[in-house]
C-alpha cells in the first residue's frame, strides 16, 4: 500500500463493510421474492390451463351429443323410408345414398371421438395439470428451505468476517500504542544518557556524591524499556495472528459468496424447476395426441404448438429469468482487504514465530480436504443417480392416447380413456408415492452435498492462500540464508533437481549417485504421496 494512500478510520471501515453486507442481504431477499413471483405465475398459468380444458371438455361433450342427435335423427328417417328397405335388401346403393350413409357414419364416429376427447380432458389433462400445480408448490417450499439455509450460511460467514476484522483492528491498535510507548521510552533513554554523560564529566571535576543515584536512574530506564519492548513484541504477535485469521476468513467468505452466486443460485432455481417443464410438456403432448387423432386436417396449427412444446427448455427459461433480473442475481463485488490505520501488510505472514503454526494448519487443511472430497464425491454420485431416476419418472412417454380413438364395428358405449391405463387410480397412487419418496431422498442428499461443497470451498480457499504464502516464505528464507556453497553442497542441489522420485505404498525413494560413485538411497516414510520440494530439502540435507 502506498504511504500517500488515505488511511481509513475504524468507523469508515465498519460502515463500508456493513453497507456491502446490507446490499447482499437485500439481494437475497429479492431473490426469494423473484422465485416466489415465478412460482405464482406458474400456478396462475396452470390454473388458466385447467379452466380452459375444463370448459373445452364441456364444449366437446356438448358437441358430441349434438352430433349424435343429428345422426340419429336422419338415421331414423332413413330406416322408415322405403328406399332404405329396398336398397338394404339388394346392398346395391346409389353412390349418392352411399355417400349419405358414410356421412352419417362419420358423424356418429365424430360424436364418439369428441366424447372420448372430453373424457381425456377431464380425467387426464386436467388431472395432470393439478399434479403439476401441487409439484410447483411443494418444490418451491423445499427449495426455499434450502435457500434459507444457504442465506444463513452467508450471513454466518459475513458475521464471522466482521468479528475477526474487529479483533484484528483491536490488536493492531494495541500494537500501534505499544510501539509508540516503546519509541517514547527510547527517546527518554537517549535523552537521559546525554544528561548522564554531561553530569559524569562534571562529577569528575567537583566530586562523586551523585554517581549512585544516577546509576539507579539508568537501571530504571533500562527496565522500563525492556518492559515496553516485551509488551510491543507480544502485541505485534497478536496483531499478526489476528491479521492472518482476518485474511483467511476474508478469502473463505469471498469464495463462498462467489460460489453461491455462480453455482448455488442456479442450482436453487433448478430445484424450483424440477420436473415442471417435463411434466407440463407431457400434459401438452397428451393434448396434442388427442387432437392429432381427432383431426388430421388441423396438423398445420398443431405443428406450431408442437414446435413450441419441443422448444421448451428448462435451462433456457432459467437463463432468461436470470437475465431479466440480472441486478439481483449477479455476483457482488469481492470483499477487499481493509488495512487498519496505515498497516501496509496485506498478505498472510509466514515468518517466525507463526510459520510453524501455519505449516501445521496447512497440513491439517490438506488432510481434511482430501477426506471431504472423497465423501462429497460419493454424495455427488448418489445425487446424480437419484436425479437420473427422477428424470426417468418425469420423462416417461405416456402422452400417446391414440388407442382411445380406435373403433370397432360394434356400437358399444364410449369407454373412459383413463381406465386400465397409465392414468388409472392405482397407477397414479403408486407413481405419485414413488415420485415423492425419490424427491425426498434427492433433497436430503442435495442438502448434504451442499453443506460438503460449502465446507470444501472455504477450506480450499484457506489452503490455497496458505500454500502460496508458505511457498513464498520458504523461497525467501532459502534465498536469504544460503552461504557460498562448497562442492558437496552444489552436488546436493544438483541431486534435488535431477533425482528420481518413486512412490510405492506411501514410501518415497530418492535414488542418486554420490560424488564418490557410491550408490546412496534415502528412504522417507511420509503420510501423503504429494511431496513438496521445499519440505523435503531440509530433511535430505540433514540426513546426508
């Protein structure tokens, strides 16, 4: 940081941080509001579709009855006519009469078809739409619960960041105060030493009565300086540790916030959309199948609708929603490091006496991350398998109702299209129970995966920052402490660069040729297979 940069006061830093956190919280509230409005608009869409198909089913049934009455009226007239008996006996109808008979038969067939269509609307399409509406409400509630959990996690990490920042400010203030007291003691000592020299020269001339008193005063000044020096060192160490914690929590907070806005928000919207597009597409395909089976002459208009159904895209809708509300879904600005009272250190300090502690912390993070990744990967595999099962349930091709329009020579009454079929009550109860059970298992695993990934991203951010800091600290120490190398030391450095490393069962072997052509093998038992040269080099040097 430049020495000319404006030093921010504590109140300014806190106010700026609280403003940034407040903006994020407002975004989180607006996100829920947007998702709730989207769910309400979907429910309204589904309600309108249900009302539409209910009214259309009434019209289709009314139309069917009208066609049946129309056909029966003229069929009765034909049965009472003499031409009917005459031509029925000969079975040699005139072409015009045969066309008339076919028209009536077609009318009766259309009557049965429209009655079937009305039954499909009432017992199939409307039932499906009602189920989709139930799914929208249920999935929104579950997604909101997960969203609340994610929001609480964000609030928690921002509060933790606020706490460690305040701690860092407090210790840094104490360090500055101790430093100023130490400087004041040093000035007093210098001033007192100058006076003591002058008085000492005068005592040599006039006498030695005040010499013991002066020696006592000098000792008091030295003790006060030592006490303040110790206090300053203690406060400086506390400040360094507090700054390190602040920087580590800062990295973890920024990583978690970025993950939420880049990945978690999208996943939460996916949870709200789970099965909606597929279920609505199946419902509309049922309607398409019925209409295509009823009238092939209407294919042109229905092709347009089918194109719209085929174009239904879960991801595309989600991206459109997020683009429309880009202000509340875009990631916020990263939390910047806020130096306190002109503090120019803006990185994690890896110098002694905190280097050993940071190194131990680095290894603990490495081990913990390896375990968490294995566990989270297993959860992810289970999650993917569950999602595939859900997709198979929601994308089953059950929208073909062409069999409901098959006709026989008999004049039996129209049967319900929902009986002995996929939409029967027994199949519905079983299918819905399986779907609800699978959904519950999926959301349980998703919560577990989300918690694991949040912990991994925080630990990984701290791990990467510690790795970078320790690597730079080691290179700095290595570059500043080395002395003119002897021939043997130069040979060691060449070995480090050209030795062959083999890993077998957590054992590391380094094979190289000694300067006097004697084969030497160094064996080290390490807990991990990933070896950092800056960690191995001191051990090899001390061993050889």
